[in-house]
C-alpha cells in the first residue's frame, strides 16, 4: 500500500495512516493565516504562507502532525482582497476544529499564528479558554497559541523600529518562501498617514466614540462604529526597504527553532 510522501501532513494521509500515526504521535500543529491587505508589493495570503511554512517545518523536525492551514481570520482592514471573519464566529470555528482533533486522539494542539491583531487573538484565546473550562471530558488536552513572530528575536527587535505589517520582515520572508509573489516596487501611503500607522498600528481604524473604561461602575456604554480610516489606501505599517532572502531565512529559522525547542520541552 502506498503511503503519503510527507507522513507528517494530515491532509495527505488516509484514514488508516492517521490511525496508525496516532498510536505514537499526540501533538498537532494548526497553522492559521489571514487573507488581507499587504500593500502593493506582497500577496494577500502573506500571513497564510508564513504560518503554513513554519508549521510544516516544525512538524517535520519535531515529529508531530500538521493540519491544513486556516486562511480566513479577522483582519479589521477593508482594502480590496481583505476577508474578515467576525471574531465570535472565528472563535467558535477554531474551537470546533480543536474539538475534532481532540476526539481523534490528539492530546496537544498548538496554534501557529501568522496573523496577529488584538481582536483576533483575544477571541481565539477566550473561546478556547471557555472550551477547556466547560468541556471536562478534555481535561487531559493541552492547547497552546503562539505567533511565529514571538519565536524570532530578529522579528521582535524589528518591531521596536515600528515595523509591523508588510514591512522589511514580512517582505523578506515572502522573498524566501515565494519570491515570485513579491512585486519589485514598494508603495507607501501618504507620509502623514504612514507616519501615524508606524507610530500606532491601531491607527488604521477610526471610531466615532470611545469605549467606556469604568466597567460595571458605568451605567451606559456607547458601542462605537469602527471602520478603516478612509485615507489609508496601501496599508504598509513599517518600511519594506532593504528586504532580502537572507533576512527572511534568518527570521523563519528562528521561528522554526523556537517552536521545535518549545515542543521538545514537553
């Protein structure tokens, strides 16, 4: 009987192959990306490509199994090509995915995130936290969530220089993974807009009201209307200048090694 060439890739396995693998492999990686704006020089699936690449390399090196990548999450952006899944739906969706894998027999599920976003992270974590709190049948299940950036010292250092999105790091990674998808001309938003975006990555959105901060002490809290600022047309938060394959390889290797080290600690 023929076997999947990449035995760590769940999507390429058959039922009996996965059944056999589960006898000894209990850790599953779930890569999660996003379909969203990445300027005029990077593809819309940038976060999906990086999450999938890292997860596959980690699975190969750490001896675990990698699930198909989730390409749709919550961005908050509104430029053409951006797909937003409401965070409530996303949280429930991810919860059901994790439940399915737990029912198969996996005891450790690690979400490998290529996309951050405060709302995105918050609702994924809260949904999974509530799942483990209420579903006592899965008391022996461990779920972990980590962004690939958190495993790369080079990437974290670049963030201190206000590189957040479609910047030198993300551009370098795609140059290494899929150089054919990187356009040669870098375009930024107007200087005043770009300056605001790099000083505060959340400034891509505008609101007609501020959320109350007094919690239960506040009688009424007006829920604001939030949307992408109308003067943002490109969406680069940082500077892609100087990007190259060597930087991309370094960052990806750091992320991969960080995940592998963590997984092997148990």
